[in-house]
């Protein structure tokens, strides 16, 4: 192998290692969706409805339970029972106090992970449009 090919191979390997090790650079297609993602091997979301145009999930997080790194398609969210969550995403880590009855819309999330750091169980509806 020539020296220039060897350098190129090393550069490609270095870039691949950077993407493999850096959680900020993970592509959504490499991550589970919210239904497939769980916590410590256990599901946290259940499928309530799936039709031709939408999917509805209920995600339940007792204290100390989170949601492993996953992505979201565009969706509407609703906090049935709010709580205190720690969120890690491409913008960093933050703590959010979500009150019951709060709702939001999202154009999608390339990745995030969450952890219930409160003292109550939090329950959310996620409604995805197809």
C-alpha cells in the first residue's frame, strides 16, 4: 500500500471512530424510535393506536426511569402527569419541570435521552402524524 493510501485509510478510520464515539454525531437512522427505545431493557412507551395517518404512544416514567437515546419524527406531545425530567440532546443537558396538562409540538428530534429525576411518575402522550 502506498504512503498516500495509508494516510487516507488512517484519516477515514479516524473520522469513523469520531462518529462512533461522539454521541452528538449519531444519525437518527441509527437510533430507535420512541416505541422501540426503552430503559435498561424494559419498554417505557406503549402503542395506543396506529392508523394510516397517525400513531399514538403513552410513555410512562416512574422516578429514576428514563428513555435511552432515541429520535422523534414530527409530533404533538401532551403531559398527562408532569414531573421533573433531565434531558440530554444536541444542545446539552438541562432540567425541565413539566406540569400536568402541558402540550407541545415538534418538527422532530434528531436525538435525545431523558431521565425522570423527580419524585412522581410522569406520563406523556406522543402523537405522530404520518
